């Protein structure tokens, strides 16, 4: 579940390729520059996008985009925001998108330069920020644990969950 102005975040991804939590689609909107959405290099160019569904239509005068720079072999050179293409450089880029009544924020990698034959990537987006959006992601406890604890008085019982992703 999400809050802070968005209801969903998605990006195309090949099911046979491992996707790590720090590179999932929400990483582009999470406010943490240590995480990065990485586009799936196995997919065709038109599928190198991440998209946030907004909780209500809104005007967005600009977005700030921080392309990923963690792979020295790949440089993102262009992104498109809701279909409008922009040249970008390493570091923060303020893009005057002038969106009116937007219901989605669609950010696509439309250009990249590889600096080696085995780059293995088309790049990624470290952060996308827009005025008035403060996305948060909420995780819920596992369904089986919730059912097992239903009705139990846990007011004096510390309870913690440890999750592992394999």
C-alpha cells in the first residue's frame, strides 16, 4: 500500500530475472538516494519505464530526476516524462514538465550511452521528485501471522517480524 499522493508504482520486468528490493520500481520514488530503480535490459526500449499512479489528478510544474550513476559503464542521457523527452546529465535535473491534471507520472529512459561492450544495463533512476508528492510504502504483516494473532491481546507483548527475500 502507498500514501503521500500515489496509489501504485509499476515497471515492466522479466520474471526470470532476479529483482532486488533496492532496485524495485518504488525505489525511484522512495526519497532515498541509496536505492535505484534499474530498468530491465532484457526488455525492448519502450518498456524501460517506471510509472506512479497518482491518488488524485494534479498539476505538476516540474520534476526533479536523479539518474543512477552506480554503473560506470552506463550513462542515462535522456528521459521522457509523460511522453515529453528531456536531455539529462549526471546529478539532479529539474525538468519543466508543466503537467495539467496528471493522473500518472510516467518516467522512461529514452537514451543511454554504454561505455563498454558488457555494460549489462540500460541504466536506472535513483530518484524522481515532484512538488506535493511525498510517497510512502506500507508493508503489512503476513496474512497467516495476522490470522493466528487475531483477537489476541498483544498490548504487553513485543512483537517483531524478520523477513528474508531469496
